[in-house]
C-alpha cells in the first residue's frame, strides 16, 4: 500500500510538471500581441517594443518558463495586465465558489443516486427500477443549459421565488442563507448530470454484486436485507462509482462554466470565459494551471479512496 | 414452544421448480428423507443432479424470484417452505447454517474476515463489540487457524483456499447451529487440504453435537463419514439407504455407475476409470420414464415409458427407484 502511494505521488509530480509546460506554451502559441492590448489603440511601435522588453517577452522562451515556474512555486501567478490585480487573488476569490458548487451538487447527486440504485437493484426490471431507469435515461439526454433554463423558469415564474435568477449571486461570507438560495439552482443542475451517471453505474454494479455467492452467504447468516445491501453489496459495487465520481468532479471544476455563465456566478469557469474575451492571458494561464492540477489531484485522491474501498486493487 | 421433535429434519415431498424462459425447470422433485440428531447424511450425485438446489431449499435459501417450492421441510419443528424470509432469518445461523462450496467466492472480498465472523455474533446474538471479537478469535482457533488474532484483520484474499474454507466454517458455527449443511465443502480445494477440512467437520460435529448434511459428488468423501446416503439423479432420489447398503448392496444401476466411476486405491495404476455414457438429462425436456433410462445398460421399454417410484429393498430404510434393479449380493440372508 505504501509503495503504491509513493509510486502514485511520483507519477503525480511528473504529470503536474508536464501540465505546467503545456499550459505555459499553449498560451504562447496564441495569436495576438499583449503590448497592443495594454497600451490601447494608437500606441507607437517604439513604445510597444519598449513594453515588450520591459515585460521580458524578448528573452528566450525557456528562460521565461523558468521565471514563471519559479514564481508559481512561490505562490505568485503574476499580475493581470488588464485589471492590474494579482492572478492568485482573483483565482482565490473564484475557486471557493466552484468548490462549494461542486460540494453541494455532489452531496445531492449521491444522496439521490445511492438509495435509488439500491432500490432498483433489489428488483431489476421491477416497476420501481423501470421508472427510475427511464427517468434517469431521459435526464441523460437533456443538456445542462436546457435544464438550468427550465429550472429558472419553473422556480421564478411558477413558484415565484426570488434570489434564484441570474445576477443574484450572494457570497457565503455575506449571508449564508442567501448564498444557499443563489447556489441552489446551479447545484441542482450539476447534481442532475452527476446523479444520472452515478445511478446507472451503481445500479448495474449492485445488480452484478447481488448475484455473488458471498451475498447468499451473508443472507444465510440471518442478517437483514438492508444490512446486506449496505455492508456487503455496496462497498464492492462502488469502485466504478468512485471512478466515475473522480472524473466527474474533476470535470466540474471547470466544466460548470456553462451554468455559471448562464446564472452569473463568478466562479472559475465564469472568470475563465471573461478573461479569454479580454485577452487576459496571465489569468487564462493561471486558471488553466489551477484547474488542471486540481483535476489531477482529484483523480489521485479518488484512486486512493478506491484502493481503500477495494484492497484487492493495490494487492494485484 | 412445542416438545423437541425426535427428528431434527423431516423433508417431505419437496419440489423446487424454477420458472425459466424455456418453461418450468424441476430442479428438485418429490424428495423425502429425514435426519435424526447427531447424524450425518450424505447427498451424492453428478453435477446438475439437484444437490445444491436441494440443500438450499431445505434451508429456505432459494432465490427470491422465479422459483416455486412445494412440499414440506420441518427443521427442528419449524416449517421452512412458504415461510417469510423475516421468520427464516431467525432460524438461519442458530438452527441451520451452511458451509458453501467455493471459499474463493463465498467470503466478501472487501471485508476483513474478523468482521465477517463478528457480524453474525453481534446481529444475531446481540454481543458487544469486544465480546464478539473475543468469540470470533476463539472460533478461528477452533477451526484450526494459526495466530487467529492476527488473522482476524486479514482480508480473504490474503488467505489460502484451505484457510478461507476454515473461515467459512467458523462463520457457519458462530451461532452454534443444530444442523450444518455442507455443500461440496471441499470441491474448491486441493486434494491434500480436502481431507483436513473433512476431518475438521467430523471433529466439530462430534464436539458441538450437530447434525450434518454433506453434499458431494465424491463418494469417497461420504463413505466413512456418513451413516446414510441419498443418491440423486435429475432432481429425484433414486436410491437411499445406510451407507453400507448403498455401497455394498446398491440396487439402482446409477449408483453402481457412480461407484465405478470413482478411483479406487485397489485399482492397478493407469487403470482407465469407467465413465457413465451420455450426459444428465435436460430438466426442461424430461420424459415420462426413468430419467436415467437413456444412459442405462439395463433399460427396458418400461423404463422409457413409466417412472419407477422408490420401493423398499430387503434392508429397512433402504429404497431404490428402478424397474430392473441389480441383483442383491446379500442373497436371501436378509429375509
């Protein structure tokens, strides 16, 4: 187990190094001249050249990379040319919003998917299972931007609840009830997408596990159906579920941007879109780096959890 | 509570029929036998003869859907057929427990073995965590697992097949059942381990005053360990009697075929084993006659048209189902 963890950590460092190179050079491949953006229209070529040198853009690209990575290791992601604010501060303000959205949506998704999958797996192809499966399949085919618009329409017009439409984001520190109200719709939207995947994966694995001999053995001990489900069937059935959750949660870190954009929630995804629109490439670079490292870390954590849940994996 | 019945187990006209896409499949048909306290009975037959389904039906452990069970199983006075699972749950573990066939699949691979033993003790006997752990370690010791307190925390995958089967036995014994169903308890194990496990079962049976139903396809296993043998074919009992009668004085050609197909020490080396020609019948397409007739050297027209019922042989308790029984080797001495 320890050897496995060490090996994974070494791999993790390698991957993050490759990501840093990727996100650094990718931005340098973009067309456009930042000095023209900073100095605005009508700037003289001499001034542009001066600024170009001042920013260190005339130095060899590998030198620029080392300067950049050295700064990053010291927690300095640079200062945006556009807004003159520190990239780290901007990301630091946006990231907690994503994390909260992620957290809320995953709690909702698991809270619905686990009991429903267990109920379905108890009688595959029974009435309840057919109903749940058909419902989840319908949801699978509706994209989140449709879901979120329908939800907004339903909640504001039909239910007449304010604080749920766009431009009503309330920060968690200011007012946590208001924050939860403004987070409800995005969290539900993202939860629906995750729920469908989790429900389907867990349902089919539970059905397979319940056929196993050790389930009959557990039954022969005279323990309750509920206990068999939670203590014996759930854990060995949750490997694929955790795998799916790892990929899904990583995706949510930046993938919530459609929902964020539609509902004006200033998370990372929203900030990324605005920064691309304004050519704020240091900010784009910083967000790409943070998101990529985040995705890798989340996958690493889930791999680790899977190993604890199913000790057969690291033993092989 | 009523008075303790004399027979621990009375199986009467028990049938288990599965509903399949191809129609009803009679896996067990009209089986009757009984078992006294502290007795070991063997159930033998080829693969697919209904032994495992029979042993699970006796316990009431058949699948919950697509199965119809008729007849009666009285287990220490408790009817098991048609009884709600919640009632049977109260009997499982304490009245009857099962040792499963393959210890590679019958233990939960992601649960420490100690927890798997504890669970029964805590849920069924209401023991505290500490008491259950102490008892679980005692049980591991009882079934001959070395350094049991360390093994308590092992996962099944860290144990050998023989060790795992000992754990399965420990789980079955946890609530001191009166009847132990051993469903091919050694099939998944190395030959050298088989004898150890069987001897362990014998020893525990004596020590804990249990009755045992030993299900196997290996006649060598039942020869010295059982007082009586039930021979099954195509879901029915074709011969039943004391172990001695079944071995020495069997009347049903199938029993003889089974005996001849197991290797014997007295055979010269490289002796070719006699096999039974053909295969067990498809239970979905059973004929009117004796199920064994198509493979039987003694089959007559009658065998193909009419099924023989069990009839008494010359020894009490010995019955067989055959129109053309083998001649008795005992001569007239019995009558």
